[in-house]
């Protein structure tokens, strides 16, 4: 099954991906995670992406499309994949369709996690991530047992640079202008599944599970 997780920054895509990847036995491909890994390793791709990410802007389509086109050909994606944070523009979505069509594939389900804009800033600024295993927590909505320490692997938690309030506003603007039109794009194709993202994390997971059955 080829799945896309759609939704504004902070909707809960990464959080839900951790469950769905086990359920559907597909790799979780997060373009944001790939960029952050490249920044950590100091690669050319990381340097290029950082220029945009620090400003809360989208990385140019050409850079992201090339990256995803390659990633979905890896052996672990042979029987399906789950994209998180891609596509983010109509041009990216069209390029993905074209690329999949070459091998007779298509997107089967687009899970749109719907959350009111008013709660996103608090979700994003309170997000904390494990440096070691990448698990996502929240200071208020999904707190760890021991301050600053990951419940799963004991790693150190950190706050993403672009999760500071001043950058968040720009990221939400980019979403409104460039990514939101994808809801209608996939609705027209008949693959859109709307999920109420404004419930407990477990309730959101259950709704997604039901929808993907
Ligand atoms: P995205 O990947 O869409 O940017 P995340 O999965 O990282 O979003 O979630 C953003 C923040 O909100 C995280 O700190 C996460 O723990 C928290 N969160 C995720 N889902 C919920 C939810 N249903 N209710 C409250 N907080 C949530
Ligand atoms: P995320 O981890 O999904 O919140 O993404 C973090 C940042 O990475 C975004 O604000 C963008 O700068 C960049 N990014 C991730 N995915 C894409 C994409 N598909 N297109 C353009 N930029 C992206």
C-alpha cells in the first residue's frame, strides 16, 4: 500500500507514522527527517536544505522530488511506502504521480490529519524529539516520565531549531499557500481520507487504522 500523510506542521503525522509503519509494514519516509539527518552529517544536500528550513520556507521542488524519486525505489519500499511531509506542493504531487506511473504504481490512500490552526503553534513549540531514536514527545500532550530523557531508549531530548515560535508562523503560511491545495488535488482523485486530528493520540490512531482496513 502506498500512503501519504497530509496535514499542517504539528498535525501529528510523525506521531501517527510510528504506529502505521508497524501496522502496514511499510517504511516511513519523512523528507524532513531525511533533511535533518543530512544536516547532521554535513552533506551538500543538508547545507542546501538548511538555508530554507531555518527560514521556515519550503526547500525547492527540484531538490525534494529527486530525493523522493530515488528513495521510493529502495528495496524496503517494494511492497509500499508511507510518505510524511511529501508532497508539499502541487508540482511535487504531479512529479510523484508521473514517477509512480512509469512502474504502474499509484497512491492508494492520502490520510489528511485535520487540526484547527489555533492549536498548531502550541503543539509545535512544545514538541521534543529524541536525539538517539527520533521518537516524538510533547511537553504537555505527550510528556516523558523523566524530564529531558526519552521513554523509549533513554536518549536526550531536543527541540528542533525551526520549532521556535518565530519560524513556526512562516511554516504555517507556507502550508496555507502551497500545501493546503493538495487536499482538493487528492479529493478529486478519490483517495482522500479525512481524519479528525484533534483527539487523543490513541483515538487518532484508531481512526486511521479503521480507515486503512
Ligand atoms: P507533524 O509530524 O505533523 O509535524 P508531530 O507528530 O511531530 O507532527 O506532532 C507535533 C507535536 O504534537 C508533537 O510534540 C506530538 O507529541 C504532539 N501531538 C501529536 N498528536 C497529538 C494529538 N493527537 N494531541 C496532542 N498532541 C499531539
Ligand atoms: P517537517 O519535518 O516535515 O516539518 O519539515 C521540516 C522542513 O523541511 C520544512 O519546513 C521544509 O523547509 C523542509 N521540507 C520537508 N519536506 C519538504 C517538502 N516536501 N518540500 C519542501 N520542503 C520540505
